[in-house]
């Protein structure tokens, strides 16, 4: 949109006879860019910009303020709501991925076997040194080496070696208690 058309459209924003099409043509690109700047998704930003204009049209008779300021504030609010919505969806997607990643067995036999395996792992974790168990549990929860070092007050460069020792202690205790075949060794 060129500056001349934008100026004409902006000049009419304060009149009561302003229509949706005029405001939309003058401000759509700007509002879509504001939203895209926040959510970093131009296609979704275009959809949300249309929603902002429809909301403006539905509520404009109840307001006395100008369209431009209202649209800008609404665009920022819609963009922030979209970010919150994405965060919630992302959390649920991680939970669903965890559940559907084969961690919840389908048959009663599989449920029993999984519960039995978890019990064996808990027994072994209780039997090894607490520091080893902490390392293994935190690493199983996807903590990075840096995060492990911070959480357990360790030197970052020694985390790999300590994890190796913890894994070996776990393996030895598991084999001692439950046998090589249960651990997956032949």
C-alpha cells in the first residue's frame, strides 16, 4: 500500500462512518507484520490479523477511540495469546508423545511386565550410590551435561565420566540381582 492511500485511510479513521474494508485495506499489512514479529509465523499471523479486524468490526460501535491504536493493541494481545496457546499445546504434545512412545503397554501382560520392570529398576536405583542414582534419573529426564553439573554441583567436564560410572554401577547391580538375560546381555 502506498503512503498516499494510507494517509487518506488514516485520516478517515476518526470518523463515525468508517467501514471495515477501508480500515482493512489501510492497516492489514501493518497488523499482520506486528503479529508475525511476535509469533514468527507469517501465515498464522495473516489469519490472526483477519481475526483482529473482525473483532474490531464487532466492537467498534461500543468504543470511541480511533481504529489504528485499537488495532495495534489488539494485534499485540492476539499475538501474545497465540504464543501462550502454542506453549500449552507444546506441553500437551510432549505428554502425548511420551505416552504414545511405547511407554504405556496395551495388553494386560505388557502392563504387568512394564510394572515389574519399573519395580526392578527402582530396586537397583535404591541399591546403588545415591549420587549415581541422581545422575541417572536426571539424565533420563533429558537434562544436559551443563544442567546436570549445575543441579548436582559438579564440574561440567566430569559429568560424562561420572555418568559412565553410574551406568556401569547400575548395570552391575541389575545383573547381580536379576541376571544378564533380564539386562539384555547374552
